[in-house]
């Protein structure tokens, strides 16, 4: 395709050739000089023709299953002809005025989702000019939008005190990367038709993408998400992968394209180098999709664009692919740590994970992903993910294969029964000190225990060192509240005034009523690592509270598969008069956060040392007989000793929409309070078992 006039060249941006990737990263170790500027310039020639996403006139679009777009067709048909979502200054400025970020992000998200639907409709209905006009309108609205950055990320207020975006200082963030990639996919799928219907639009797409994203990216090295300071987080792969797509499809100058993509490869390599050998993501399952998952997408595009010369066959990628299924509790419930919900969101791109599992040969990861793939695409996933779902569907009973496309070969396809998740019996990830232990391998029935050590300097951190989640029949009953709705407070200095982030509202101890500290120094020490045969994790938690030694508080979490029980043991040796300004009382609290319905024994007093938890009230639980509610299926029986502990029950009435969606109207904190003796030593044990009574 000819270069469009009006866009800058590599010479104008002072691009210089790059050297080979550093051998310290996993990509550098296997790609070396293949990923240099000069090598990429020749390697990426003709890359558009090698991508699995095809233009609308390609035969691949004829094989799109009608059932996969039913919802999208209904939504697109209902909205066509109506006014487009129109983000205003009043939406944008709310973040700076009252901390609300959803007003603006919801509006720009709705605009981009409508455009995604219009692109698919135009590709499916090649002769319908009204759908192409819908695409033209939506794409041009994005070009006219003052900022592609989300208000919560833009530094305009910090730099100038302004509450309106500055078009002369474009900020490259997650939102900007998403728009650039969306416009790039539009150019690939509908480019020739856009030239006929709206001459000049493609030039504008290139101009805006280069001005707002490409040029700031190559000109500046102070973007925090580059990770040059050693702090590498999920923004890195999310933005770099989107810029790879934008550079491949919207940068026509080969030198600038190669330089941009070389820089992106360096960034992805930095991300992969930050991932521990066990593939753990300290931000948890929910953020895996917009961190590790984005890296997998970027690597897949590089693989295709280079004709498999740049195939990322490295151990850390294989371990990352395994992380989601290792966190699985049952059904849509997953272990959630940090800012993540306990139930997997609808519309996640499980097909992307399935394809990655096939590339790495991970049968269990593919089995898990295949169990969740749904035929219907969801425009909330973004245009790139929607296009891959339509043109690279998962073969087998969960989808119909598109004729003419190469199908995966390295994995046996599922039979005609719906694929079932593997539900591994045991996982331990030493880098984050997370154990997941299941009573019955391959089944959600019975008990599942998860225990977490780690530290309080993790990304999207909650003060959760030593926390527990216990599921019965795959449904968590002892829980981590997870992520509330984001506001300005969420990532500000008052983050830990948010209840969901506090250790006092996790299933952890509170010696003298103390909150855990913030920072990597407030962490756990592993005293005993678990094994598959003996799933027992023993942690020293003292330093999480600022005590001199980790062993001043020791917590043991153990699953006994044969007996069908979980035992949580706490023992301590504390100073009798701690010198902590944050001390709230002279006693010890041990808290358990509970979802569903709590029933204390002995007539509601708990004086007999027992309580029962039922999942009644948790949204999405089927009460027809399969649900674990009284008289139907399993709850969780708790027994504790010494019984002399004072039992305190605190109800958390939920008003946050994200938390209510997961847990219903309330969560309950069950606390056990014990006096500190002299010497200040003691122990407390809670045993748990499934019950139908």
C-alpha cells in the first residue's frame, strides 16, 4: 500500500538504528539481532498479508457463524441512526473535581463499542453503504476527540492545573493505545472501501495516530509504563501491544515502523523479564487479561507478521498461560487478589487464551479456556479481540471453524461433550506465596483452600498478607471482597481508607487491632512450603504488622483431603505493650470475611464454638437444588478453640455496584477477640468442613 502524504517519516522523527535486544530478557535471548531496527525493516515487509485478521472482501468473512454475532447485530441495528455517545468536558473534568472517573470512561467506551459493532456489520454486509457510513462517522469522531487519554491518567491537571485536555500535549495511556489499535484494525478490514466512500479518512487516521501515539512514544523515554525504573506493570504490555498493531497498519514509512516496533519489543521483553519463573501475576487473575494476556496478543501479532520468525517460545510465556487455570475455584469463581473481582467477567477473550495454550502445548490451560469460550462475541472486549474471535474461532463444539483458516495442530480437540476445566488438585506459586489446594482433583465438589503470603508492595495492592479464601463446591464462602469501583481515591494517598483494601477487612489477624503496613517490607516469610501430598502453608506474618520478627505471628493453613477438613492455626509471641501509634486496643482480633449467610451456633451466640456459613444471598447461585443453601447442598461448618474467645460480628452493607454484583447486599466479618496474656503468647485454631445440615 502506498504511503499516505501528510505523515511524518523516520528521518523527520530522527530515528536511528537500534542494536540487538539485551540478552538479559527472554526475547533478547532467542531473537537477538532479528528484532533490531534494520532486521525488522525487511522482516515486516508485507506483514499485513500475513495477519489472520483479513479485509472484509476476504473469503474468511463468509465463514463467520451467524450465531456468534446475534447479540452484536441486535445492538448495532437498534442504535444505528441514533446520536453517537458524546463525551463532554463536564464528564472529563469530574475526575479532577469529585474523583469520578466512570462518567467519562463510560462515555468514550460506549462510543468505541458502537464503532466496533459498526465495523463488524460493515464487514458482514459488504454492499450496505449505511454501515460503512456508520464506521466513517465513528472513526472520524475519534479523530476529532480532543484526547484519547482517560482523564484519570492524563497529567494535564498536574502540569497546568487545567481540567480540560491539552491537544498539544497528547498523553499516551491505556485509552490512547486502545483507540490507535482500533483505528488500525479498521484500516485493515475496511481500508479499500473507506478510500472509495470517504477519501481522506485513512490519511486522517494515520495523522492522528502518529501525532497522538507514535511520535510521543518514540520521542520520549519518561513514560512510567515503559518500566525503565524497574517497576513493570500491566500498562507495559497493554500499550506496547496496541502500538505494535498501530505501527504495523498505520505507519507506512518502513524505517519508522521498524523503529517503533523494535521499541515495543524491548518493552515487552522488559515485561516478560519481570515475570517470575512460575508465571505468577501479583495483580491476580482479573488483571492477567489486561497484562499478561495483552502481552500474549502482542506476541501473537509479531509471530504472524514475521512469518513465525519472531515466535516467543520461551518458558515464562508457557508459565503465564497456565496462571488462569491454576487460580480456578469452580464455575466462574477464581481466586482474586489485589484489585480483582472473585467472579470472572463476562466477555473475557478465552479464545485468545485457548490459542496461546495451543501454541505452548499446555493441554490443561487449553482445556480450561475451552470450557469458558462462548460463541457470542462481546463488543466490550474491543475490536481487536472481537475480530480474532470471529476469524480465529476455537474449533470443536464451542464454535464452528471458519473454512479456509489453518486450525491448531498441537492439541487434541475436545469431543462432542462440553469441555470441562481441569481443576488441578494443587498449585503453589513461590514467587507470590500463593497456594491453591483442592479436596477432589478434577472436581469443584468439596473444599478448596487458598492461602496467600506475599507482601504489601504488590501492584494494585491490598493489605492481604496471610489472607485466606475457602470455597465449598466451587463457591467461595470465606472471601476476599475484591475491587470496588475505581475513583480518584483508588490510586491516591487515601487508598487504604477504602475498606476493601484494608487488612482489617481481610481474613487475617489484627494483633492489638493493627492494620498491616504498606510497602514490600511489610510481607510474609515462608516457614513451611506446601507440597501436593501435604498442602500445608506456614507463614511468618509478624513483619507485615511492623514487628521485629516474622515469627512473632505464625499462621498455618492446611487441607486434609482424607478427613475433608481445613485447619487454620494462628500462634503468636508478641510484646505486651507495643509501641505502635496505630494500636486500637490491647487485645488480639482474628478476622474471617464471609459471603452469604452466617449462622452462629448455640442459639446465635457462638458460645459452643461453632458457626455455619451458607451461600444464600450470593448472586448467581441456583436455588433450585444445585445451590449450596440450607436443605439443598453444602455450606461450611466452622469450629474454633479456645471457645473463650469473644465472638464479634460486623455487617458490611454493600453499596458499591461492583461489589454488590459479586456478593449481593452484604459481607460479614466474623472476629475472634482474645486478650494478650503475660507472657503474650497464645494460639487459636479454626477448623472447617463442608456440611449439609
